């Protein structure tokens, strides 16, 4: 079974906003992901389960650590976790 790329996900689900790797820029607007639109989309998707959003974003933060050049913990926190509303 082959891996599904972010570009394939966008083509299959045009409403989903996903990051391009290894840049971690939004594939739709090319801003750092999660972009404001991606945050709004994720917030809507996880509205009933905000703890699920926190878990998802923590997992993508873990992946981003491997891809981004010399990320600082503070930058990663601001980008991936600080915007999540408490559940």
C-alpha cells in the first residue's frame, strides 16, 4: 500500500486544507500551516472534540520537528498549539 500525499488529499477532498511537507506551508495559500483558514477549518472539524484537535496538532508538531530547519520550541508551540481553544 502506498502513502497518500497531501496533494492527493487535496484533490480527493477539495475542502480540506493540508500542509505541504517538508516546508509545512499551506498547499492552498502557501502561508505557514496552519494558516488562518486551516485553523478555522480544523476548529470546525473538531468543534465537538477539542481534545482530539489538541492530540492531532501535537502529532503534526512532532512531524514538523523532523522537517523544519532548526525550529525553536517557542515557535513550534505558537504555530501548532497556542491557538487551540481549551475544551
